[in-house]
């Protein structure tokens, strides 16, 4: 794996000195503010350097030396700190803090030395309400105490002392929080309250003490076991520890990286995942200083600048190496502290590139999720498929970061491994279906729909293809029509025409399939689909245009008449126009008439008469067939139940035919019951039908009418010797429907009692039953009358007693109410019946 360069190294300064002065003038410490660098040397000198405006390696730009100041004859400069607010440079030399001007390096007379100082640090934040002051923390070289100073432009003063149990060896300050390393442990101190908290011990004899402010109230410490510990000002750790070498001299923070300095090398670790990202060889390094864009590392004679490479460049470099998860981790880690202006777009782009890595590794499920999460433009995927590229609009340019995968051509895969390429095609369909209709694809819906159509055709996915073209879509006809024609997908082509508002062209395309002009097996019932489409079509002109073809092709079960009968209630076609068209299509006409009468409940005489005549015609055409029961059953039901047809017209059509049952029904409807029965007996020759006829004709009439019909039928039977057995069967089957006295008078003398035993027994039983029921009814009525009489008598006695005992006073006549008879006035008062006056 290639190493991503997080920092670029530049040699910014080399101190020239005579060999004999080498040890005396070596660099001991440095300080930096913007382009100003200050060097503290071993021989008590301070040197001002001015860095070039760019340190990108341009040899024409060199570091300029500014003023220098000699503080004394001996003792090294231990620390330098700049206070840009006052243009002060604080120098720790000879255990004293001296103030120099940042640019002239002249002493500031108003600020006297602070003596007996072993360590000091300046707080970058201002005191609340004291914007012209900064804070400085010093460690006394004589006492175990930390002093807090307020530094102004021309004064400083001690505002607080914090006692310690041990002398500090290193310290760092962040706001009001101070972290101190003593000889064997780390402490946290609150500069406002003066309270302290012990953290954990360290082995000062075996490892260098490191105390560095990370910012936002967090410190980096060199903990036990060579662990870089991140400690918040509250005393807790919110990051996992960083494992680094034991010989770490110093550490600096340039978010999101931690830089650790060893004598010969500088290591760069990520604060995001705690992994080492880069190493830089630096022979003889002594210390480092964090700057706004990196760190400065110094040796005894040299200063090197390590500038943080732009995070966008680092992320893109990770992406080029297909380390997209690492790139996303870095991006998310940076966003939490140093938001990037283009974070959202960059995050989406990297997420999509992570999807491409999975895509080319056939991790299709992960790729799809990442593409959707990253809001990938669907055209970025479509363009990878050579056959689908024509779907894209001209001028489309990819906006993805350079990801190293563009050289991979799926066309090569298609030629070498069809099975694998098929999986890629399936993924394309799955992804496009997932984003279709979402905001992610709204700007390129035409390309998405065209690509899906092409894909379904290539995969042979008839169901998905039909679903796409039949529903509202944005397919471009100039692209999709040739594709469908080339692959013989004519049924889908018709649906595409229809969904784009061209139903005439759609139906014409389907008609060619039905007529065999086009070959397309994707739809098993093209004719039925045409009929359904016409039945839903509101363009009446188009319906009439194709009605003849539809009716001529099929009058059987799925008849073309459905284009008129299956329409919406608010879209009916004029009835008379339909009937005129159907005159040459008898079966269709019959079905349409059934629709008018049974579904629309038409009560027009012409419709009912025409339907009856149609049934007659259809029945006569089917006489030679073995089963006429269905058609004749409908005809007979129509003749019995309909009240609106012209009986004489229908009878004139039926009379010369052999439809004897129908003749009888029509005669019955005309009131010719005897003639109807004679037709059934003598022409139809079906005694059972004659008997059923009597029952059907008597429906809704009283029992006397049924008895009359049956008696008439009996007389017809008895008038012929050949029908004697039918007469006997009629009597024996309906003993309760005849009056025995009348029947006996009609029967021949030659008939035996045994022949009519069943009739006689049934008739006798019915007579006895009727008598007993009459007696029972009479008895019940008498009991009911007696009950009412008892109630009347009891009430009369009660009121007589009530009126006589109470002596009720009647106000209207000023007399008592003695007799049981009484009346009520309009106001509800009792009175004599004689007091009511004339009615």
C-alpha cells in the first residue's frame, strides 16, 4: 500500500557558525507567529527569522534573518513565547522571564523581569471582561507553587498561586485548565478555583514527559507503557490511547494528526483511527513546535517546516488507492472540528466512490446502498455500460473525483465472461429501480427510463418491461421504439405508444400481432388486451375506428361487444348507434341486449322484444346441436319474467317453429291458458313440462288459480285415452291441489279405486286437516273473546267500586259522580256522561 503524504517537508533555515562556536550557538528553542520565527540559542541569544510567503519548495524564496539580540554571556534560552496582542516576546533565560519587542527585540522597560522561574506558559484565550490582558502561568524555581499572572501592555501582576506537592517538570494550559507533570505524576488544575486533580503516574527516569494542549479543553500526555493519553479538562478520556515509541522526545498536534518526535524520525498518527500514517527522517532532532498549518522541527543548526497537505488532496489520494473507507473516516473526523465548506458534496462523492470499489468487486448490495446514500447521479452508472450509453443526453460530463476505475470497460467483461456481465446488468436494473421516482433521479428521469427499457429487453424480463412501458414513463420514443422493434417487442411497443398518449398507434401495433404480421409471444391474449383497451378508451372516434375489426374477429366467449359493455358509467356509447353497428353481428347483438336489460335495467319494449327475438333466432340456429338447454333456458326466463316485450310480435316469430314450450309461455302471457296447456300436451308431449308449467304460471296468484289450471290440464288428459296414465299421475302427484268432489265427477267409471288410491288418501287427509285446522282456529278465537270479556268485566267492577266509595265531586255540575259511567273533559277532569253536552 502506498503511503499517503500528510505533511510536506521543507528546510527553512540553517544556522551558519564557525566550528569552534558550534556547540555554543546551537538552537535550544523556537517560537512562531505567522511568518515570524524566533530562535533561542545555547549562548543566550535570540534571533528573529522571517519565513517566505510560501514554503512549497520554491528555491527562489528564502528565509530572511531579522534582528538578533544577545541577552548575556552565558546560559541558554530555555523558552520563547509570543504575545501578538502587545507585540511582546517572552523569553525564559537565566531563570527569569524577560519581555522583548517582537520586531525590534528591544527590552520593554515597563515590564520588569520575573525572577526564579523554571517553566512558563501563555494562555491564548483572554480573561472574561479583560480583553486587553492575557494570562501567563509560571512555575517557581524556589517554591513548589504555580503562579498565575495577568499580562498587560505595560504591566503584569500575580493574581493567584496554586501550591503543589512536587516541582513541575512540564506544563500546558488551555483556557482555565492547566495540566502539570511533576517528577512522577500528572495533575489537572483549575486556574479559577485553584483545585487540582491527580491523573496517573509516569516514569520520568525512563521516558520523556510530554504535556501538550490539543485544544477544546483536551491534553495529550505521555502515559505509562508508552501510550499517548488524551485527557479532557474534566479528567476523563474520550479517545482511545495512542501507542507510540518509548523514546518520544516531544509531541505536537495539527488536527487531525498527532506528530511525535524521536531523535532520528518524526511519526505522524491519525487522531481519527490512531494509526501511523507517515514517517519523516530527521537526524538529530531536538524539539518541535505546532503552528497553524503544521509543525516546525529543529535540530541544533536547522529548522524544518512540515506543512499539512490539504485535506481534500489527502482524501483524493486515499480514494485513488481505493482506501475509501479510510477516506470517509478521515472526512468525518475532520468535519467534527474543522468543517469543510464542501463537506457535503465531498462526502457524497467519496461515498459513491466507495460504492464503485464494491461495484467492481461484485459487492452489489453494498454498492447499491452506498450509491443511494451518496446520491449518485444514475448517469454515472449508466455510462459504464456500452450498450446503454446512447441513453445519455449529449454533453453529459462525469462529476466524480478521479477514482482510477474509469479504465475498466464492462464491454471487455461482456466479451470474456457473459455470466459475470449478466450480474452487472441485474445490478443496474436493481439500482435504477431503487432510485427511479426519487429526488436522486428527477433531473435525469428520461435517461433512467430509457436505460431500464434497454436493460429489460436485453435480460428478457418481459414482466418488468411491460410494467415500465404500461405505466407513466419518460422513455424517449426516438431511442426506445427502434430498440423494441429490433428485439420483436411489439406488444411492449404498443404499450409504450399508449402510455405516451397515442392509443391509435398502440392498437394498430397490437392488431398486427393479432393478425400475424408481427411475431411476439410476450402476450398470450393480444385480442383480449385490445378489447379491454378500447373499453377504457374515452376517444369515441378511436373506438368506432376499431369496433368493426374487433367484432369481426371474435364473437365467442370474449366478444368484442365488451368495448361497449365494459365502459365506465359516465362514458357510455349511444345505445342506438351500438345496436345499429351490431345488426350484422348476431351474437354480439344478443350479448349487448342482455347487458342493457340485466345490467342497465332497461325497460324499453324494443330492447326486450329484440332480445327475445334474438334468443329465438339463436335457438333455431342451434337446433341441430346436442344441447340447447342454455339458450332456451334464457329465452324461457326472458318470456316468463319480462313485462316489457311485445307478446304478439314474439309469438308471431315462435308460432311456426318447434319451440312449443315458448309458445305455451306466450299463450299464457296472452291469457290463453287452455290453449297453452294443449300445446304442451299435444305438441311438446311432455306431461312433466305441462305440470311444471301450471306451477310456474300460478306463481304470484292465489291457490284457486293453480287449482283451475291443474283441473284444466286434467280435463285435457281425460279427453284422450292415450293420456289416461298421465291423468292418473297428475292426480296422484298433486292430491292436495284438487277438490275430490269435482275430480270424481270427471273420472271414467272404468277407473278402479286402487288406481287412484294415492290421490284419494292424500285428498282425504287434506280435507281432514283443513277441518281440524278450522275447528282449532274457531276454538282459539272463542278463547280470545272470552279473555277480552273477563278483562272488561273486571275493569267495570273496579271502577263502579271506585266511584261509589270515593264520592268523586264533578266541578261542572257541582254533584258527586255515582254511576260507573264517566267521561273526561278536554282538561282531563272527570264528569258525568250527561254533562258532556251534544257531540
